[in-house]
């Protein structure tokens, strides 16, 4: 790991888009929730190259964000409190 990243910096990374308005890829490590027992961690997921997807208002209004791997794959709905690292920097 390369140090820590504040929540404010993390929000900036998650919201970043290029000149065309396309989300900029980032790496992310987070814990998923079990659907049968809300609030309990079920597994660690590490995506080396991911982008945000879905509604942007979810990030601040519902404290979650949609994340999917670049090139396709399973889309995850991730609670902000369950993100462990962004771009190899611990969140905290």
C-alpha cells in the first residue's frame, strides 16, 4: 500500500471523469454485504481496473456507488463504509 487517502480524496477519485465525460478507471478493494444478513461482511473483492456506473447521486445521498470492472463483468453496489482501499491507498 502507498499510504492513506481521506474520504474527501476518495470521493474525488470516484467522481473523476475525462474531457469527454467518461469515468476515469481506478483500482478498488472492498467488502461485500450478505443479502440474507444485512451488515455482515461476506467476501473481499479487488478490482484492478474499475469505473463507476449508475446514478451519481447515490454517492452522497445513499452512501453507496455502483462499480464495474473495465471491459465488462459483474457490477457491484458498494457501500462507502465498505471500501478498504482506492488506487492502492488505504481509506481512512
